[in-house]
């Protein structure tokens, strides 16, 4: 490909994505407010021992990948930071085009360029990708290295071991910075072991080179953080996999992420077809209907029928590079569905789907028919995205000079305190804006902490008389803090304001182009002092009885709870345990027990508490 053409392959998507991110509005997603901004702050300021689960269970993910966003968002204008991020994310489009360009090498130049362009466009025809472009998520930043790694593994080239090692380093970097990408590094290993045109010994060397490159990237980008976690908590991936490592600072079970994914064999078969529905419980948290996977499944089935019927010319025409891309896609898709089925985590699969579909369509149909079918599907998918999907992952804010325009009062800058959050959204994003000697703990939320947790007890003692609650809405905090022997003093509160500084010329220009806004959300944070409040002995006894009951139910119904457990907390006039990985809550109310799967609006009745206390679990709970 000539150099000017190659330049345009990346320049055109960069301009497109820069315009899109301005039009879509400033990304203020919940994960940004939770941990995207907190993690690099935790790393740079050495706060691992100072805070404790400040951003809930995500507090101890590898923070290195979030450093670019943190550094830009801390000093740059939000519009400029977002454009730079969007340009980096846009490289995925260029790499999809280059992969498709390789697959259509047998076509005349004009036809090759048209189909490669359609393949790349279909690849990014997913709201999961566009909603993250120019924002703080790592997923669109780590897809390009993996696509580049795949491109390197399509043939041996002149230096196969070197190519394989570089591909391994790219996949290893993606896995090091976001652990869920490890399944894609595993899916690419067979490609390194089976590079075409090499002897068995040479293939073994390329496989070892791939593994060595991946190991080196993990050691460089994740090794220091894993070592710090091991030294501090006795678990390199704390709090994950704690059934194996048994750190005393987290429950001794392996955290699950079972929100998405096929529940059974029929679910696996139906999955690509269900992706076209308006369903936020299937594979992603936002409305992101996707018809491409149904079309891809149909195309693969049609090609299989053609082979079975003896009309196998198209099948035989698939070349080595085709098989490598299709094989990698199939392995990556299966591993993604088996491990999480979370659409953001599977962004690599979502983008490659368009390339695979274009390749199969070109084999099944005449050239003009293939182009027309792909263009029609692309148009239909874009219309569906425009009608059903948000431009941002939950919140699209007006552009402002500062990405996070928090304005704490002078007192919050001057007086260090222990800040306890007692909500599902910890709002750890405000930690960098408060006094340097402060500490942060999310005591109740996605991962609630036991009242006798040694680190929590030590922090409460260290900051005695300087303990405060922190949250967007504090109406339920009193009930959640009673188990710690604390109550809110509403005479001693201040507000960390969210001030939209959008009067500068760049913000005004960007907001004139932005077409979408999210409904108003409370982004300001309130903090109130906490005072000692001796706990009612009767309430403490009721909690102990309910905890014993819940323990018994969890052991008796392993199929429902899958080894998960949680802290018992008040819920209205009863008690509950919240299982974040299951999107479920075990509730004991009015003498009855039920598992409330709130995201899917399903409620599993587990009978009377008295029956459980007599040792008679209901049939079918297992």
C-alpha cells in the first residue's frame, strides 16, 4: 500500500473520531467517578496503605493503563484531552482496514479497497465502541495493540520469531493493563505456533518468542503492581482469586462477574441472535443492539450448507490468512463468552465481527451482491444505533475547561479526615481534590466491609474524632453506618461542588457542536461528620442471627450463590446481603427469605426464615 494511502487509512478515522467525541459530549461515566481517576492517583501518591477499598473491589486493579487519561484530565482542557484519546482509539479502524486489506488481496485494487472499507466500517458499527471513544475507558485504548498483534501473526514475514515476539508483547501489554484481555492473548497463541511456511522447529521457536514477548510485557507493565499487591495483601491480584491466596483483608472466595453470558446450551446458540434486541442484561450495560452477529452466524451456516451440498468452491477459496483470522475470532469469541460475555471486555471480538462477516459475504455472493448486502446491513445497523443507543456510557456532560470540575471548600483542603462512603457509587474520584492526609474507605456498596476488618478498625482508631461520611445521597447512610457504631452529624456538613466552568472559548465552541446531553445527575458530593453511636444490643443480636441464617442458605444452595458471600446489612425493616458479581441480593423481610435478582427483575422465593432455622431448606434451592 502506498504511503499516502496508508496515512489516510489512519488520518481519516482520527478526524472522524475527533469530531464524534465533541458531538457526543464529555464522558463522565460511573467507572470514571468510581476508579478510572482514583487508580492512577493511588499509584502516584502511594496510597495503597493509606486507603482501603476506596473505590470498592476495583481499588486494586492495575492503574498503569489509566495514567494517560489521569495526566491529561488533571491539566489539559477536557476537549483537547478527549480529542487525543479519540485519535488513539481511532487507530482500531485503520488496523481493521489493514487486516481486511490482507484478506481481500485476491481482488482488483478498487474492489479490494471498497470491501476493506466496508469491513472496517462494519467492524466499528457497534455502540459499545462509539460510546467509549474519547473517554476514560481502557477498552478502546487496548484493542489497537491486539489488532496490531493479530496483523503481525497473519504470516511469518522475514523474521518470524521477531514478529511473534512483538505480537506477544502487544497482546501481553493489553492483558497486563486489563486482566480480562488475557483470554485474547491465549487465543492468539495457536497462530504463533502455526505460522505458515515454517518447519516444526521454527514454529516452536515462534511460539516461544510469542510467550517470551507476552511475559516481558506483563513483567514490565504489571509486575511492579502485582508485587506491591503481594507485599501489602498477600495476593498479587487482590481481592480477586482470594479463595486461592487467602488474604486476611478480603473474603476467602473468588469474586465472580456473572452478570452476562449464556446460561445454558440453548443460550449459547441464541446469543448472536439475541444481541439484536434491546436488552441491557444480555451482554452490555447500555442499550447496544447489534444485528451483525446474527448475520455472521447466518453467513457461516450458509457456507456450511454449501460445503455439505458439494458446492464447496467458496470454502476452498478461503486462504491461509482467512483461516487464521476466522480461527482467532472463533476462539476469542468462545473464550470471551465463557469468561465474562461483557461487551466492553469483548470489544476486540465485536470489532473483528465486521471483518469476518465481510469476508464470508464475499465468498458466498457475487461481488456486486456482496457489496450491496454489506452496505445495507451497515446502514441498518447505524440507524438502529442512532435510534436506540446513548452517545456516552451513562453520562454525557457539557464540555468544561476541567474534565472534573470539582470545587471543594477551603476546609476540605485544610483538614485531613477519614472519609467513609456508604453507597454503591463510592465517588472515589474526589480523593485527589481533598487534603493530602485524608484516607478513604467504601464501607458499604458493591463490596461491603465487615465491621471488624482489621484495616478498617485501625483507620477508625487513627482518625478518631476526624471521621466523615461522603456521598451523593446520604439518606440511607445512617442505617448502613450503625453497624460501625457511627451516626451522621448533619450540623457539620459541607459540599464538594461540581462547577461547570464552560465560559471559555473552546468549551463554548465544543458545546455548540455537541448534540446530546444526559438528564441531570447529582455529581456534587456531600460530606458530614460522624459521631460515635453505641449500637442497640438487640439489633446487633438480630444481625448475628440473620448472618448465621444467610450462611446456612449460601451453603445449602450452591447453584444459586456459586460460592459467593457478603456482609449482612440492614434493608428497610429487615436484612440483606448484596452479591455484586451475581447482580443479586439475599433478603430477609417479614419472616420470609428471597433472592432478588434485581437487574433481571426476577425474585426467587426461598421460604420462611423459621423453616431454615429448623434446618429444612426448601426443595429446588440448589
